[in-house]
C-alpha cells in the first residue's frame, strides 16, 4: 500500500470519527441565566389600607326634642363656633286627658292646702317662740330682784330654745310645701322653651372647622338626648390605617417608611409609621384560617397639594419597608436550592454548570442577600431543570 493511500485512509477515519463524535455528543441543556450584581435590597411588607381623618367630631342632641331639618349637607364647609349645623326644638309637654287633668288639679289643690297648713304652723311656732322669749325675760328680771329662783330662769331658757327650734322646723315644712305646690302646678302649665331669648329652639354650632362628613338624617325627626346628628372633620388632616398580621407588625421599626400607591393619583405618596395598635383581633381569612390582625397607623408625609382629592375612608395600597440596605450582593430565590444543610446555586463557567455552596443573609419575596460564595459578575442558573448537574454542559435559553 502506497503512502498516499495510507494518508487518505487515516484522513477518512478521522473524518468519520469526528462526525460520529459530533452526532453522539450530548446537547447543552438550555437554561435561564442571571447575573449576580450588587445593589440596594429592602424587605417589603405589602398591605391594604384605608384613609381616615385624624380627628372626627360627632355632634349630638343636647336634649330630647325634635331635630329640625338639617341646615347643612354632606360636603358643606363649616367654621368652628360660627356655622349652625343643627337645630333642636325641646320636647313639648304631653297633652293631658280629662282624668289626668282632674288628678293634676286635685294634686294642686292638695298642695296649696298643705302650703296653707305649713304657713299656719309657722305663725303658731313664731307666736310660741315670742311668748317663750317674754317669759324668759320676766324670769330673768324676777331673779335679779330676788323674787324668783334660778331653776325658774333655767326652765324658761330651755322652753325658749325649744320654741326657736320649732320655728326652724316650721320654716322647712313651709319650703317643702311650696316645692310640692310648684311641682303640681308645673304639670298643668305650658312648656317653657329652653333656648335663648326670642327663639323656640336650641341652635348647635360647629365644634371645629372642616367639612360635614355625614348627616344622620336630613329631614325633621324626634331625637332623644345624646342622639348623634352629624359628624365633622378636616380632610386635609389624614392618616392611613393598614391591616397587618401581628407577626408582621412586630417586625416594623419605629418610624418605618412606606410608599402609598393605587390611591388614584399619578405619583405614589410617602408615609411614615406613627403607631401600632396594642391589641390584635382574630379574623378568618378567605381560606378559612384564623389570623391575628392588628392596625398600623401611618402619617402622610406628602403635602396636601400632592394628594388632592384623597378623602376619608378611601382605599390605598402600601409598600412598607421593614428593612433596607444600600449595597448588597443579591441572587434570585429561584436560583437557590438545598445542598445538605447548606444553600447552593449552579454557576456557569466555560459553558458548564458548577455547584457552588453559598451563605445567604436576609431574604425578600424574590431575592436573597449573598454573604459568601459568589462575587459580582458571576452567572447563575435560575429554575435549574432536573438535567442540570455539576459539570453538565449548558447554554443560555434563547429569548422568545
């Protein structure tokens, strides 16, 4: 065999072997890659909230009577101490039927008779007192002349003291009789208005400046004393109440900042945690799970001109910052998996996957802080498929 034929045979064998290797080699596994970078990281708590006016004033009826038709409507602006917000007419005395009136007239006559008796008893007591006083003076004069004894003077003094006490008792009984007479007469008298001069009604003025938030009823109606008539508040003085899990609330630092979104305006608003309610409540979730919920109150930091139109009881959405750091090396949670007791990721080096154990710190809903094991610029596989293992060839998945 000539050298030329040998060379052609070797070349053909090498070509066939190369083609066989290309045909039989495993294809790289397509994967999604993410570059590890350093940047800000924050723990965010998402919560629904509602706005409320910080100070709401409820106006109530000061006495039983008839509330006149409301002079104000919801949305009207009022001025403290000036705007009349409600008018209440005191309740009128009930009409008396024939029997009740006869009983009232008889009670009045009885009271007047008792008053006359008390007046007569007072006059008798005063006469007895005057007689006892004169007798005391006679006994004292006789004692000075040596005609009467000392015991005679002492008896006269005792009688005088008793008669003076009888006068005081009679005066008290006369006052009691006068009160009974006035009470009996009041049943038959016409009602007296409890308002100011020249008015039949009590006018209630606004306790604070702001807007009328609610009116119990526009039309005239009878009301008992203490019945709520309307409420007043200042819409520019708003706060936000967020409904949180108690386990989330205890993690919030004092003064935690929040971003208010979905309130209807073009830009998010800034808010800051003011306080957390000290008492939680039990609420059943949509999945039937009992949860302990607590109210967290936030002060709006954005000026009123940036939240025009926002009112009392409006729905908002809050992103509450639990913690934050300015520069942290982060990796997606979808790239992490357990490797024994440790966390690990698949790095990509020279087109092959390499298992790398990492130590992580704080986590958010989508990312984790890498404390050790990775450096900025490294590429990791997210959502690694089952085919990926240490040393397996991989290739970036083409973008759709």
